[in-house]
């Protein structure tokens, strides 16, 4: 019988090397923030040297002045709060409905064959096409706006959950049967780990569509919200206000997505992956 003794060199090679000293600021974060700043500076420079008159696409300084004036008057905060409240409510309803429907469709082939063709057809309907119908059904108040946003969130969450359940490897279920796991243990140890990463990705996709659908929702007679700022800017011939509202949408969407990632990251700590920090 031979005995193998690790040398100091071999022991050093077995020490995990995945722990790295955290660096702040992170170069990747700086690169991501730096790109839009560089683009904005170049456009400001192009307008100032006369390469563009900046009439239809105003320079960042003019956009900042327009949004700062709205912020000083308190209007911008009101519009942002209204948009976030609608997206939050619509996201909650759409995510819950999409998760439950996706779980039912994914778990039952019979139900999936009945409801999936209709849902896939409705998924292709543009957001603006729902507006007149929802106004007719629910009026122009908050209910119709939240319902429209929930529709946008529902479909990616439904599709993600149903696809994740359908795509679970049969071998994993067989392993559960071999070890005589109960249904609860099978769901906790096999089904949930298989579905959870896809579900969280679907939630992010649904949140993004929620911000897209809120624009159509706020066209429905809204007097508050960033979508209202877009319409008001169009009617008043204010491209600086229009672009400022678009930038506000982009910033809020990114912040909401980052918050969702941070809140759900603890649910995936068990994963042993080399995924990049988002």
C-alpha cells in the first residue's frame, strides 16, 4: 500500500484562489458609467463648435437645465413617483399572475396545450393596441394603467416559468425517486433550484417590459408621470423635455433592475458559477 503525502507546493496549489480583494472603484463599473458620459460630452462639444444646431437633438446642458427646472418646481419628483408607483403595482400583479400561470402550464401538459396557444398569440399584441380596449373596459384612471403594465410583465414571467419547468432534466427526477424523496423534498431540492434562476431572469425581463408598457399606460389620459412629460413635450415642442424624460426612464429602469438583482442575489448563493457581477 502506497501513501501519498502532500508537499508544501501541492498544498499551496489546493488553496482556493477564488477570493480576490475587492477593488473600489470597480473598473467595470467605471467603464459602464463612462460610456454615456463620453457620448454626452462629445455631443455637447459638437453643438458648441457648430457641427450641429442642437435644435431637434438638444445638448446635455440644455436637457439638464430643463430637468433641473422641473426638479426645482417639484414637478419632476411628482412625475417620477407616479411612474414608479404604477410600475411597482403592475409588476407585482403581473409577476404573481405570470408565475402561477406558468407553474400550472409547466406542470400539466393538458392545461398547457389548452392555454399556451392563446397566450402566445396575445403575447404578440403590441402594447399600444391594448390602450383603447382598456380605456373602454376600465376607464382612464389608475386601474387601466396598472392592468396594462401587468399585461406587459405577465408574458415573460409566464414563459420563463413554464419553460423552466418543462426543461427540467428527467434524470434529476429519477434521482429523486431513487432516494425516495417526498413531493415536498423533490420540489425543494430539485424543482426549485432548477426553476429559480430562470424565474429571476424572467422577472428582470418582465420589469423591463413594465417600464416599456408604462409609457403606453400614461398616454391614457394621465396628468402625472414621465409618459405625460413625453406627451407634454411633444405638444409644446420641447425636445429637451422629451429627451430628459427618456433619460429619466433609462435611469429609473436601470436602478430598478439593479435593486431587483441585489434583492434576489441571496436566493442564488448556492450556485457555483463563474457569472460576472451584474
